[in-house]
C-alpha cells in the first residue's frame, strides 16, 4: 500500500488519476478543517499549506484560481508563526470560497461527515448535512448614506472627532443616560418640553449652539463631576449616525478611548447571537463626506476584535472595506498624527480645540461599551449597558 501523508495524500507516483483526485480532495477538506479549528501552529499550518499545494497539483475539483487564495493564506500563516507573529487576517471572500466548495467535498470524503465543518441540515434533503465555514462577517460602512438597507446584526458607530469620544467620556464619568438627537432643534424641543433637568450639550459647526450648557468637548467633560447626571447630546455627524443605526439588533459606540472594550463586547455579542458586525463611520459634513479618522478608528476597533478573539481566526471574515480600514489604521505610527492629518481635526484645531485632538488620541482610557436603546416613546438613549 502506498504511503499516506497526514492529509491522506498518496505519495506514490503511479496511482491512478482519479485516486489522486480523491485523496487531494480529502487533503483540502482536512486542511480546511484544521484551519477551521484554529490549528495554526507552525507544524500544523505547514502541513495545511503543503496539503493545499499537493491538491492543486493533483487535479482537485476546486477551481485552481479559488484555491490559490486559500493556499496563499495558509503559507502566510506559516511565515507569520515561524517569525513569532500572529496569523494574518482572513478575507471574507476567500473564506466564503472555501466554505462553498467544501460542501461537495465533505460528502464525497469518508470520515469527514459530521465534522465541525458541517453545521446545517439541507431542508430539501432531510438528514443530509450541508457544509459552511463558520464566521462572523465584519464590515465597515464608510458613510451612513452607503447603508442602503436597514442595519442588522451588531453595529458599532464611530465618530472619533468627537461624538463617540464624548459619549465614552460621559458614561465613564458616571452619566446615567445620554439622549441623542439628530438636530439642534430636536434637542432644544426635548429639553423644553420633556426633559428640563437634562444638561443640553452638543455642537453645530464645532461650537456649542446658543443656550446650550456645554459643547461637545470630551476633554472638558473629563474634568467635570457628572455622576448620575442626564444629558441631551446633538452633534453634526455622530448623533445622526446613531439615529441611522438605531434599528440594528445591538448598537454600541466606539472610539480610541474605549476601542478594546467596545471591540470585545460587540464581537462577543455577535458570536453569542450568531450575528454579523457592521462598524459605521459617522463621516463629516453632516455624514455626507468621507472621514479619514473614523475609518482608521474602525480599523483600530477591528484590530482589537482580532487580537482579543479566543476562537479560530476563521470565525472572523473581513470585507474589503473592513480590511482597508484595518490597513489604514496600521499605516499610522501615532493616533495623534492620524487625527491631526484629518480634515476635521484640522478644522477643530483652527477653532482652538486642539486639546480635544490630544484627548481623543488616547488609547483605551475607558473600559466602557456604551449601548444605544430605543425608548418606548421612540427616543434614543445611551447607557452603560
């Protein structure tokens, strides 16, 4: 009998073509299962990469162009682990290709039926398992207007300068609730008609509107005793984005100040509930223009999601925009440089608010994950949990 590798790959060159194809499919299936289970040690990952190479050479039914990307990921893991680093992020497209092609392979390969790769039952053929790669899709929506469909799953709203930084600071300082409105007029009406005891806070054009108690400065709020106070907050971009995301299953706010806690809580809820994650950039110019800092901070949150994830990396699938945000964040050596280079950051500096840039550039100051709730009256209220 011919020798067989750890993937069941026959080593003899005189085996029939169809036999080589069968064991190659087995190699791909087992390799994928090892990736799925998070076996990314140097030896195991090297075997995965080698098995995929052999499968490509021996005529596996995988389309070779599709298989190429999976092999690239496996070899990248080998290089990363050998160098003492961590495996690279896995792109959603490559993981989806893997999951789709595994369905037929598992059913043609003895011993793989019932594996962790098979998690669903075919409704048309009861009792037949179908194979899918288990993952949480992580997306970045670059502008609120780009989310044409209602947001579903878990949403993390990011307005790094400055609304979600302000919200993190308010919650960390003991504020009981933050009622957010999309416009200044709505905030004024809410204060006058229903919530006279709430502090009226926010900005228009970066500065506090007339008659407001405070502006939208997290640096200022960090110096105040706000325990058990209640706040109405309106801003040009961030609170509008929160209103846009309000119908998602869960909505949290993220910033550099609370990125790790927001990342862990949001991803944990997504995994527990079987939901996807969308990070929503608030943008600038009333949510109509791209924001450098919001996109990069989304990447910072994604970085912490990946770093803190205890399961296999194959559970996380990044879209193009999520990968771009992550790469953008990693391209900056200093958070303060990022904020200072942004159009909005420069505008705030011209208004004499450079202290807010310094404050918002701090990493993981607050272990909070503010969560948006919709009240019975339709109001949008943010609390600590």
